[in-house]
C-alpha cells in the first residue's frame, strides 16, 4: 500500500503551474485539485512499484483533465507520466504525448525532446531550470556535477535517465541515481539502476562488486513480497 506521506515527497517533474495552481486569491476548482492529487498518487505508486494504483490514479487524472477539453493540459499530464518512466530507465517513446504534441506548448515540446536525449540547443532555455545545466553540458564530468546539484530527487533521476538514454551514464552518474532512488525508497527505479550497475560490474569482471549488487537487489526484491505470519 502507498502511504500518504509518500505523496508529499513527490514533486512532479514537469512544471504544471498552469494546471495545478489556482489564481491568486481564488480557490482552485475541484478538477485542478483532483488532477494534482491523482498525479501525485500515480507518480508515487509507479516509483514504488504499484502498477495497479498507478493506473487507477492516472486514469482519474486523465478524467479530470478531460472535463476541461484542453489538449495542452492533457499533454502535460502524459509527459509527466513519461518522465517517471525515464527516471526508471524505461526507454520507450512517449506515444500518448506525441499524439498531443501539436497542441502542446513549446516548453512541453522541448521537455519531451529532452526526455529522448534529442533536445535542440536553442530549446534548452525552455526546460525547467533544474534540467538546463545537465542538457547544456557536453562533458560527462560536468554532467555528473550538474546532476548532483539538482535538489529535487525525482528531477535528479529524470536527468540521470536522460544521460543514460544519451549513452552518457558514467559510473558516477549511476551511483548518484541509485543513491537517490534508495534514499527515497523508490523500488522501481532503484532496481533499474542497480541492474545497470550489476551489468557493468559483470562486464568488468568485478566478481566482488557484482555479488554485492546481487545481494542488494535481492534485498529490494524481497521487500516487495510481505512475509506471511
């Protein structure tokens, strides 16, 4: 079960102020609050490895956004879902966003390109602030440093996923990503990043490190299966 405290730790990886924030001094409409809560719960559930809750909450968010008839807002929601998958090393196209790309705003289109590791240099300024330095550096050392400078853990994992997708995930970046997921208790991305570290250790012939990582992976996997009394 996903705890309520988990939701408060989720900062959605796409800037959704136009979707989630009420006008100054004006109470937020129900659809805004419902969509915000549903997206937070969906993201938390996905990162913690609960596919059933993620699907349920994401469908609720979609339903609330559909009430507005605004394809640009739906595009943001789809992009947010894809970002969580990039953070968990699910390398696939964000198909549901692409269906809505024409109606998406320029910052969302830039962010979608960033998630695929194909953002154009003149679009970097459109990214959320925490991603601009990572997207703008060509040095792997500088990228690792920029990654550590991202305060929000989910944004940090998304950026790490982008670097991985761009074939720029150095051992230092893998360590930052695994440590970030571990500190948050996010089972899904943690297993993904540990799996990459294990593959690297095996390819390098480092049997001691590989065995250590296998023990750690087993511990995370066992935690997903509650013990019977």
